[in-house]
C-alpha cells in the first residue's frame, strides 16, 4: 500500500486538526482588525486546496450580513479596499496567484489576514504589520482543510460578524470524527462506506453532481480529490444550474457514456424542496446513460458539518481509489511540474 507522505494519517487527523486550529485561533491577537460595522465584504484569496476554505465559508455562511467572494486569479477587482476583510490563504505561502492578489489587496488598503506555513505570504504580513495565522507544517495543502477553514470561522465569530461560527465548528468536528471512524482503513469491507463507494466506482469515471451552495462545493472537492489523490479523471457540476444546460448533453452517445461514467449524486439536508425535486427528476431522465447512479447522503448537524462530511467522505473514497490502483495518494507531480515550469514570479 504506497503512502509515502503519510497522507492517509493526515487525512485521518482532520477532526483533531480542525479542533486544534479552532483552539489556536481563539487566542490570536485580532487587535488591528476592523470592527464588524466597518466591514462591507469578506474576500478570500487562494488557489486549490487552500482556496477551497473560502468556498466552504461562502457556501456555509448564508447568514453572514455581508457578501463573501472567493478569488482564484491574479488580479483583484476594484471593489476590494479598506472596508473589505481579506483572508489570503496559501498553505505553502508561495503560490504566485495568491501572493500577487495579496499584494494587490494590501496596496488597496484592505485589512489582510494571511494564513500560511510561512513563505512570501508571511513575509508580506511582516512587512505590513499584519497578524498572520500559522498553519501546522508537514501536510499537503489539501490535507490541511481543518487548519485552513477554522481560522475563517473563528475570526468572523470573534469579530461578531458570524455569531454561529463557533457552534458550527464544534458540530463539524463531531461529525468528522464519526465519519473518520467509519472510513479509516481499520474499518473493513462493505461496512466502510468509502471503501465500498470506491469499489463501486472502480475504473469508471465519476461525474459528481451536488445541489445548491453546499452541494456545489462538495461536488467540486469530491472531483478534485479523485483527480489529485487517485490521479484519475473525474468531473462535477451543480444543480440547479446544470438543469439549464448540461442536462441536454446526455441526449447522445449513451452507448459510450453507459460504459464509462458513474453518476454520484451528493445530497444534503439543506436542499431547497424544489431542488430536491429537480435532482430526482433529472436522475430519472438520465439514469440510463450511466454505468450506475450512486446516491450519497450527508450526515451531521449544521451546514458546516454536512458540507465537510460530504467532502471528507469524498477524500476517503479518492484515497481508496488510489490504493486500489496502487497509486500513492500524496504526491501531485503534475502540479509540481507545472509550478516549476512556470519559473520564478516577480509580480
Ligand atoms: C496540494 C493541493 C493544491 C495546492 C495549490 C495551491 O495538496 O491541493 O491544490 O493547494 O497548488 O498551493 P498552496 O495551497 O500552497 O497555496
């Protein structure tokens, strides 16, 4: 079983990682951050396994009084300024898109909270006298989800912008621990839902559909985890938008798709009633052009618990897909090669 980076151990530690980051953030000095009534928007800068923390906040934070934007690009838009609370997240601290956006946000006078293990982001924080959040070292960014998500929720809770932020984290930690116990390698055979899902997907290509804000992020992460951990193709889309375009694409070539694609439908307890109906109707319409349709239900209490539960289950599934094919889930050579080929960025 190749696992050169101890990636499975890191995955298994997610509940404790979330818990630890929650604790640490409780004592961070937030003195220089603006008061709640001085914040017009929340902006999260970050790519890949780091930026996803912003997607989680945007999806879960439906009760936030200000909009959340998650930027995954080089330049920041003109609305980012002194009244935007900006989280700049890069686990390594050196991802060029995130570093360039962070410089742009600082130049625009925005209060920026860098979250990283160090690197250029930490240097920028130092230069500008910003309080920086340090991540636990030695993980792959995508295995540091707890350390990247908790700072957002705790900071907003402590600023009084997100009163439910703390309770959401506590309930998420409880659910992740339950899911870990079901899915870790010591849980054998078909009693392990992740192992069983991976067995059913096998060498088919998963197409992951989720519904609404939570389902969209869960489906995206599920797909990304299959790509990065199993190094295998996977695709995703979200309801209701897909019912306005992608759904037409299953009208042809069913003889091919029926041998290739497994549809994985992710469900959660916060779906709009009409959304649930749309998902069922679409399933009935397209079921026959897939190898199979696999329905997955989120567990847990609260929007964060249910979203992280689906994401965590997907991570475990992707690890078993890797191991079943003798693939090491940790290294991501393609990303490393691309970053190296891009060369240094002076931006
Ligand atoms: C690696 C991973 C990648 C990185 C991304 C950005 O595990 O998931 O998606 O997160 O290349 O790098 P960082 O997170 O260091 O800013």
